[in-house]
């Protein structure tokens, strides 16, 4: 797999909130990871009953924006320009898989803990937009390989999600990190307007990851996180934060939402790729960070078929449309969507 484009961490700057959750501040901007090989290390991706490893916890309420059906939404007025800027002829890349790439697992890992997990201090270099610790991060928590070093932990006792960007273990058992966010998985609350999270758009990461368990079950019931190389200095609901200084309207803003055309034939795709493609027709994908064109995020798992996932490269930007999701919004500070 070809290496992903590098991203630059931008300086944080406060900006004015525009329309429904247009925000500003330039966030720590993560960088993507490369393509799968076939090496097979032990997996740490959780499994179990409930929402693909979450036990009795939901991955946000059923009426949360991540679970919205966007198949019937109107096409956004800027759709043609936005998809051209990301790449009309560029295929959709699964930025996750099995095995190792350059010594690390492929994708964004996550783990779970129970109520007895010790909480440890976390020091942030973006403290003003981070939820203060301590966080229940175990000493052996998997850290994303590459430059972003995300750590994602679900506390199944409290149904809370803890996400950290640029995490680094300290000898005393604590962690140093860029930014961090705490999410109540039973709530539709968003970050304060203008705040980052562990992601550039100020959104939760786990909610947009493709996970093996849901694909194996035959259905993904949420939008998928993706990246684009250049974005504009604005954010569309539900995004809360930006990662650019450009005012070019032809560049997509954080939160731009794309879906796959309904008549795209998925019948000849590998079964794993087919489930993902069908989810793109129903729930679409949300722009959450700067990175390589059309890279979709997922969790590493040794059961992924890397060759099968490459079928997704047949889908290009020309097969996508940006949608206008403004009609879904109940309130600009809530992730709840209308019935």
C-alpha cells in the first residue's frame, strides 16, 4: 500500500461560529496510516455482546447523527466542487486491515475497560479544548501506529468513551497527549462550539470507524469517518472545529457528508467491501480530518481480507455526492436528528 500523505499540526486559533456549528480554531491535525500487508500479529480489538464489543453500551443513541439515513437527502449545492477537490478519479481507500505496515497494525485501535480500571493523569498540550483527566487508560492500551498516536478507550461500566490524540506513555503511569475528549455514549451532546476533540473536526472517532464485527454481521449502521487533503476554514454541523486557514469555497469543510450513488452495483464486490459500500449508500461518510483523499477509517483486525477490501478502490469520487444534512438538525449544539 502506498504511504499516506503527511499532515501538519496547525496552531490553534479561535474563530467565529458560523451558522449551525460553523466553528473555528485550528486543531492538531493527525496523519493517515499506510496500506495492509499480510503479517498476522495478535489482535487486541475487543469483541463481545452488544454493540460490537461495547457490552450493554450503545455507540450513541439511535437518533444520533452518526446513525442517520442520508439516502434521500438533497445534494449539496457545492457537491461538484468539493468532490473534484478531493479527487474525481481517486478510489476510496480502506485505511485499515489485517497484519502490519511498517511495523505497526493498520487502522485505529480501541479497547474497553470495566469499572475497576485505575484512572491516570493525562497532560495535554491543547488543554483549553480538552476534557481534563484522569482517564481510565490501561498501561497496555493500544496506540495507533504512525504519527497520530490515537488512544480510544470505552469504559463499559459508565458507558463513556475516552479519546486521546498524540498519546505517549510516561514512566510514572500517566500519559502526555495533544488533546482529549470524553463522550457519554448515551448522550447526543456535542463538543462546545469551536473545540477540537481527539479529531480535527471535534467529533468522536470510534463512532465513524469501520469495525470487523459489524461487517461480519452484514450491516454497518453509521456514517464512516474519512479524510481529504485540503479543507476550508469552516465546519458544517455536526463538526465543531476546523483544520485549515483557506477560505476557498471549492474545498470541503469539516463535517462535509458524502454518499455513494444508489445505483452503484456492489454485487461483484468482496463480501466485506460490499457491506461497507452499501453503508455508504445509506449512511455515507463524514469528513473529519485532513489526510489522503477518500481514506476511510477503521479498526485493525486479523480477520480483514486485505485483498477483498481493495475492491473499494473501484469506487471513485465521481460515484459520490455531497449531501445537504441541514434538515436533520434539531439544534446546532446537539447531535440529535429529526425523525
